[in-house]
């Protein structure tokens, strides 16, 4: 269970200004700030590998890849998260330098402190984003990748990969990723 930084209720504008001056990252949930915990080296390495793979697969298809320091907005405008990695075709503008609104794929590498948030809260919130096609959760300590995919009717279903020799297929993006490439270390 994460605790708010303080009792103050922030506006979105105050939150953005606070983040620009802060030496730590905070997610914004219903006006409150929640400090982002540090991460283990393995989480960071997996996030970096995923970002590099997505860059390799998607750079020529008009996507931008972001990791760790750019926020994603939930459509209700009351929540902003820092995904570990995400990809979007959203055009850059002065209004979205710090926050993106139309990710197509989001990847979270879980830790003990974020596991419930990633599997429950963020799943509920991310699947409200109309542009999102895939939400992927990676367990760093064991081979377990959960791929949530939105079908043509807007329903979400999950596939799990638990074998190091599996191939994660993201057909909507024409991507295949070898599980062993994610768990290189």
C-alpha cells in the first residue's frame, strides 16, 4: 500500500510544476502525490532492454519510445503514471512534453512494492485508454510475462508466458519477442 507524500490536494498544473522542481518522481492520483520507489538493477535492465527492443521494432513505423521519465494520463484527467516503458505515435506538442495521452503499448516491470498496483490499479486505469492495444507486465525474478491485449470489440484478454523459449507475439504491432531476450541477465 502506497502512502501519499502529504495531505495536500494538488491541481494538475501544481503537480507538473512540483515534478519539474523535484529530485524524485511522483505519480498523481486524484490530486495526491505518490513517490515512486527506487528499483533494483534487474528491473532497470529489463526495462532498458524492452525499450531498446521496441525502438528497434517500431522506430520506422512512426512510434516514439519513452521510459521512466514521461508520464501517461488516464482519460479521467485525475491520474498520471510513470510507466517503465511505453510507445506512442502521438505527435509532440507544447501541451504534451511531460504527459502523453495516447500510448499504444505500456510495459511495467514489477517489484515487491508495485506488484499490486501494476496488476490491479494500473490494469484498471490503463485499460481505460482508448489508444492502448497492449499492457505488458514483466516479473523480473522469475520467467513470467503477462500480456493484456485489447480485441476488436474493446474487450481485454490475458496471455501468460512462463517458458524461457516462448515467443511473445504482439500481432497488432507486428512484433515477436523471444522471452529469453528479455531475461538475458
